[in-house]
């Protein structure tokens, strides 16, 4: 009998498609609302959006992860790299994730809550 992904050991939400909504709050501030699975397959879609808003001069980037159901090392690496790029340019990356127990746990387990706290 076939099993569902969660029964087979797959992380819950790993198969959900990634959706991005970009909201420009001001010339320097952009929010990207991310929903669905953020993994090695979908991370390039987010990377392209991040590159786009950074090239447009964004210096305050807000990435809203409240709707993310799965995030792997590729996703976390992209966020860390984006933070470093913004810091070099005297910008800031803020993550919005409070209320998403999955993301809170992943950031805490990896120690990234200290830099994205």
C-alpha cells in the first residue's frame, strides 16, 4: 500500500509549491512574503527575487517566513548570504517568523536565531 510523504519520513509541507509576493514599502524598503516549501528545488526562485530587489537599491529587506512549511540548508544558506550582502552595503535583512513554530525551531536548532532574532 502506498504511503504519503509524511508517513515515508518526508518533512510535512515539503511538497507545497513556493509562492512569493513582493511589496515595496518605500524606495529603500521591500517585503517579500514567502509561503510553501523553501528547498533546494525552489530556492532559485527566491534567489532571483532577492537579487532583483537588491539591484533596485533596496537597503531594508524584510523576508516574511510565517507561511513557510519547509526550509532546508539551501534556503538557510541563501538567507545568511543575503544578510552578509546587505550588511556590506550598510543595509539590513529582517526575518518575520514568530508564530511559525517550524521556522522558529529550525532557526533555534541551527543557532541562526542569534543573528536573525
